[in-house]
C-alpha cells in the first residue's frame, strides 16, 4: 500500500536554499528504511549512533532516493539528536514529496 504524499508533505517545507525535511532517526535497527508512523517520517538504520554513522546513513538514503549528490544534503538541526532537520539544496518541494512518498513504507 503506497504512502499518502500529504503525510510526507507535512514534514517538508521550503527554505531559501531548497527544502527542509524533518526525520526521526532510529539507529541500531535491523534494516534501513523510511517509514511513515502517524504523521512522522521515521528513518530506520542498521548503523549505530556513533561517529556520525547513523547521520551519514540518512544522508546517503536521501541522496539515493532523490537521485542527487550527498554534497547537496546537510543536517541543519539535530546533529546529535534523533529528531533531525535536513536541508536539501536546489530541489523542488513537490519532487521531494513525490520521491519520498514512493520509497516510504506505511506503518
């Protein structure tokens, strides 16, 4: 069952440089996946929260999902927290919503 794009849209906002996306990150999971839980985007990663490995996993996942370079993605809030705000430069918000909704799994 596909994810409703409007749920994804609630976590995406335009910024002056591109788009900001809110994620809740769950490290040390048994898989790597983006899941919609209620109205949140939850990123499960098998990487531990050590030396930025879980953050790097999130950035790689976003880059792969959107088909862009990792250099266009940075964590602007929550570097050491599970709740993160990620900024993606030079992308269309509608495209971000569409692509993330297509790779996300329902809860």
